[in-house]
C-alpha cells in the first residue's frame, strides 16, 4: 500500500489518504483481506496527526471499502465487488470535482444524476461481481 | 560441481559411517556384552546402557536419517551458496556422529560387564576437531558457486517538494505460523494438564516463533523498517542516509540463504519468510539486505525516490 500526500494541497489530508487506498483497491494493488497499517503507523510514517489518518479510514469504511475492527485494525473488505465499488467512488469524486470546476451548484449536480438514474434501466446481474 | 556430485559428496560420508558402524557391530556382535555401555560421564566411566540390538538399530537410524536429510537439503539448495554450507555441515556431522558410534562398539568389545567400558574425554576433542576439519574439507571441495548477479536498481519514484510518502505491507508465513502455533498449543496443553514446567518451554518457543511468522515492511521518511506485526522489537531498521539503492529480486530461501528467518550470509542479510519476490537494498556499508515481500517494485521505487531526495537535501 503506497501512501502519498501533499500537505500544501487544497484537498484535506484525510481525503488524500483515503484516495490512496481507494486507488489501490480500484486498480487491484490492494487485494481483499489485506491488512492496512494501523492509523498510528501511517501517521508516524507520513508525519501527520493520527486523527487525520483515522478520518481517512472512517471515510473508506463509510464507502464500504474497508472494515475497521477493534484490535485487528483496518482490513480491505472481502465482500464481492470491492474493486468495482472503489472505481465507482473514484468516478463520483471525478464527477464532483468537474462540476465544481464548471461552477455547478450542488442541487444542479444532484438533479443531473437524478435525471440519468431515472432514465437508466435497472439491471442486476453478474456484472456487479468482479 | 554438478548437482549430483554435490549430493553425492554429502551422502558418501554418512553412507561410509553407516557401513563401517553396522559392519563392525555385526562382525563383533558375539564379542559384545548383552547390554552395552552407550553413554559416558566426564571421567570416562560408563553411566548409561542399552541392549545390543537397540544400540545397533538406533545408531543406523540416526546416521541414515541425518544422511537423507542433509542430502535432500543439499540437492534442494541446487547451485546456490546454501548447498555448499549444507554439504559442509552434513559432512562434519557424519564424522562427529560416526566416530563416537564406532568407538562405542570398540570399547565394549571383549568385556563381560558393560560397566567396565571406558571412553576417555579426550575423544570429544578428537571428534570435534575431526568434524570441523571434514566440514572444512567439504567446503573447499565444493568450491564457491557463481556469485549472485547484482540486480539492476528499480527506477526512482519522483517525489514533489514537501510530499510525504510511505509504503507498507505485511508478509505472513503460514508455513511458519502453523507449526509454531501447534508447538505453542502442545505446550499450553501440557502446562495445563500435566507438567507445568515441561509445557512452559514449548509454549514460550512456539509463541516467540509465531510472533515472527508475520512481519510488516515499511518504507517511509525514516528509511526501511522490518518488524514483527505484534512486537515492536527486535526490528531491522535502515535509515535513508545509509541506503545506496533498492531493487526487486527473486530469491530462494533454501538456495540463496540456506533457510528461513533472519539469515546472515557474507555481504548479504535477509528476512526470509518464503521464496520468491523480495525487496533488495544496498547500503553504503557495501551490504545487501533482502526482505521477501510482495509488490517490492513499488517499495524499491519509493525507497530510491526518498533516498535521492534525502541525498539532495543533505548536500
């Protein structure tokens, strides 16, 4: 697991840390069941606050990409479709940053997504599983 | 030296010792007492006895068993440096075991009471010297194998000014974890159900081994750190300032290092939990450190990037 953060960047450090893990899950570098270093270890390695790392890890847990267990630390989820989920979340982040660049309001973005969701047929199939 | 000749060099001393021991034993079987002296105290007097047949079988079993073990290990080590050490230790062991076994038969011959058998202590010096000499001879005969080719260093990962970067990964050896866990479990069971003290040693040993069956490899602003996943120390730490370059290599634990765990070889040290992909780091002290871990190319690239930046900063 490779972590790269730029303290001067406008993107919060916790989000940068989450993006590293998300990217690794998306491209298959991090495999299901792999144990991430503990928040303290990452904080020591990068020279950032341990709460910053925990914020990033909690974000990943909320996205369903990792499991946080007391005593066992952070583990990449072994639920099926983890890599696909990570790629989708990355795409959403891309969508939002593009919308921000264009100066769209949050409501406009939501309406846009809502319209596409409304017109797209619902499919459930083996595609989810990857 | 070919693989067959290397294995033969290891097998022949054991074979010779077995043939000599069994031959001498059978030839003088009728001249030996019913129970023969098999252990001797420091003053040379016999202090433990065994029946003739049991002594013969046990001696042959030890020689043949160890002979097979060392021959298999030598042939498994192939062309690498591990084979040379294996063969040398094997040959030395054959001499160190064969000599006292044969001597035991000789001192028991033509006596009525096995308690009369004597084996002076100076024979220990002879067998140890003989074992070391035979091992050294085998070491010379084997000759140095081809030197491992230095691996090309991995490309350096470019880092932005002020960027913080870290790489971390665990490597767990199931092959080490399961036996260590089993030993600990046996120890715990013995300690609880039977002899408290007899169980303590396997329990402690098993737990200590299983603590090092999983290690975390970290590359960050402090350099390379390899530590057990459960214990903070002992750990292997190489600061950035001491690192020349890093690369990814393929290693064979048995072949290149003669086994698993923390291994020391001339100019080369390694933490080996398996064979295969490994991170290789060259230090300014001229040493190479090898750690078996997946995704070692990324680790090597980051280590090179960090070391480059560290060198630029300190200039």
